[in-house]
């Protein structure tokens, strides 16, 4: 199964000032080797945002160019709004980007690789497949 990789995982793997290690990074490397990584434009934007050093920005941008964006369609944004509304009706809040990931993953049969624990909450309401790694740390973003 192909895997939609969230900003939190990209950041763990690529945005650190020293070489990243650990289960998350190892799993990401394995997904890259297997050609299973999927990225969308809003995730690319989040990963590249906030980088002050121009050289670091260009290096990261160059790394990400190996992964073409999966094209988004109007139906993805409509489905994201539906995901937002379904979760909100159950008292679960989230960002528009998070719900866009949920919608894209559901519509295209992808799992989501993230360290953001909010996705567990979304999965209580939405039919998500979360890509897990044993022993990996999760965080709230």
C-alpha cells in the first residue's frame, strides 16, 4: 500500500540540524526505497515553511523534488470539508491540512504516516488507515 507522509515525519527525517535516527526515520527510508511515498502540495509547503537559512531551504527543496505531488482535485477539497464536518460534529477539532490528508488518503486508498496523535482522534470518526511503526514516538502538533 502507498503511504501519504505527513509533515511531522518529513520534519523528523529531513529538517533536523544533525542526522536523524530512530524508528520513524528508518521506516521513512524503507518507504522511499520501496517507492511507496506519496506527497501533496500542502505538505510540501508546510515542510518548507519557516526555514530561515536559504542554503538549508534549497537543500530541503532539492530533496523533496524527488517526490512529485499527487494532484489534488475539487473532490479532494469537498471530501476534506466533509471530514472536518464529521469530526466537528463529534467534538474533534483539526486543521484544514489534516482533513485534506484524511480525504486524500480515504479517496485514494492510502495509509497516513504521521507522528501527530490528532490523527488517532480523526480515525475514531473517519475510515483512516494509519501507518504505524513499533516503538515510534508520537507527538501533538
